[in-house]
C-alpha cells in the first residue's frame, strides 16, 4: 500500500453534525479509527446543503481538528449523500455474447453495469449508484456472480439510486471549497448498513432504519442483496421542534429534555415525575411532566415509523424480514424506542452499533449509533479502492518520436492550413455579400 493509501478519510455532512473520521484497515480486515472530530452543522436542512459558506466553515473546522489529532493532512475524502430527493428504481439489462464457449468475464458484467448508467431519467437528476441484485445466465435464474460461467445471454436485475444533480453538486462544491478532493459520493443508508448489519442479518432479511437529525434512512436487505433504499424527510430535529412548541420552551431546552428525559412510549412514563425548566429571561420556571413529554415524542415517532413501514412494504419484503429491524443513528438511543418499533411492526428489533467491522482497540467514542454512517463511509471507501485496483489499466500509446526538422515542418503546415481556412471563409462571405449587392 502506498503512503497515500495508508488511511481513508470520510466526511458525514449531517443536519445536526458534521463528522470527519479517519480509519485504517488492519491485516484482519477490521478498521482501526485513527481520529475523529465532530462539529455542529449549520446550513444543512433535511440532509440537503442550503448554505454553502456555513457548511464549508464547519467542514474546515472539523477537518483541522482531525488533522491536528492524527498529525496528517487529508486530501481525498468519501462523503455521504441523503435528502428527500433521493429515490430508487429497479431496472433490468442484458447482453448477448458471441459464443457459448467463452467464459463470462468481469468486463462483460462491467459493460452491463455501464449500460445502466445510460437509462433515461428526469431532467435535473443523476444516477448515484447502480447496485447489481442478481443475474440470469441463459435460463439459469438467481445467479449472484456469473463471472466464470459459460453462457450466451446474460441478464441482470439492478437497483438504481437517483438523486438531484444540484444537491450532489452542492456537496462537491463544499468539499472543493474546503480544499479537499471528493473521491465518491455514497448513499448514507448503504454506508450505515455496512457498519451495523451482520452478514447473517442481510441473508435472513433485515430493514435498517437510520434515524438522523433531519432524515430517516431506510435500507432493506434479503438473501444478501439490497432490495430497497429510501430517505424519509423527518428525523430527531422535528421531534425537538414539537417539544419546543408543545411546551413553549427554547430549542436547546427541548433538545436536552428529549435526550435526558424523553421516552417513545407515553404509557410507560410516570405521571407524577416532572422536570422544572427555567423561565425565559427571568420569567417563572415551567414544570413539564414526563408523561406529556413522552406523548409529544410518541406522536411524532409513530408518524416517522408509519413512513418507514410504508417504505418497507413498498420493497415487497416486509413478510420476509427474518432478522426484523435494526435501528441506528443518533435517534436510536431514545428510551423505549425499540419497544415502540416492535409494537408498530410486529418484528424483532435491535439497536445497531458500528462495532461490526471495528478493531477492538478502536476509539471508544466511535462506538455510538450516531457514528454508523461515518464508520460505514470508511468501509465503503475501502470497497471502492479495492474495485479500482482490480480494474485493468489501459496501455498508453507509445509517444511517436519526431526529429526537430520534421516538427518545424509540421508547425508550418498547421499555420498554412489555418490561414488557408480563414482566407477560404473570407472568400465565401465576400462572395455572398457581392451576390446580395447585385440582387439589390
């Protein structure tokens, strides 16, 4: 591994926080986190960049912190993309090969994937990911990897993730202005899945629900294949907003209330327990009961879960989720949330921590559901680098050696050609005008 590839850096541009994280792959394939820094996010709403300057200064601050802590400069970064503009579609493509005898090669599959990038989509949209689901070789269905098989017709089913060009451009603009190079944009639910789901869960069937500040991301897996992805434009921030308005308190007080005393089930909260909130600018303090707080949270959380259930049902795999639901993201630690999700879906529920692929000596701070996307971006970064390494390198053409006299001769011919074209054009135009004059 070259010095440049020693580590991979990722930036998670969230609605509430911006995280810069640097990780290195160890011999056993686990990721060691070398450094991490987070800063409050400004200028991002529901996963979409709205104020480039504010986002750039937040990125610069967090990147400077992480560079200082690891003593290295960051250059290339992997960045997550979310937002309600993200949508996914299914598509099928095929190639017919010349003969039955030749083995199907990786180049054939790459050509099939490249073809998917050319499908017609709406104006102002672009394809972010083309994810192969399974293949059909001649009439053999359900092939996961056809490379090495013999066959004439290869078909593929693909899951295609589409987003707005403007949103993607704004993210790359922010990274560019912060003095970094964007290596790849990664759909956030895919990154989170990589960090918190086990191989067994993906095989049995699982729905990942990543509850962030501005969005809730959903990814559905079955038989080890990604089946559905979606971004719901609600998250923890909207719950805070509800508490702020419902209790007539400040935003920061509402956020603290939610984290310290909040619960997702009103019936489990004690009626007699109250918390006193200092009044605004010397006014009388307010007393808020845990029960009324929990009911405010539950009402909004149920709405978010209804949207999640709608997306899982849309995937057509709701009945096949043997491993149930894994909740992650900052909102996953809300008290009694697993119980609410279990009650709403009737499925098994666990909270997902990004320990699945982390080395045991990783920073303790990282082992939190809110860093699932950040850790996942590093894993996706290594996946991308491995793919790039295996691609065949095109041979450059040998430069033709030209001696001095010959090159001077060529330059002269070029000049003559140029002047020749200009004089011809002049002649055409003057002839045209002359004709017009004679007609008049």
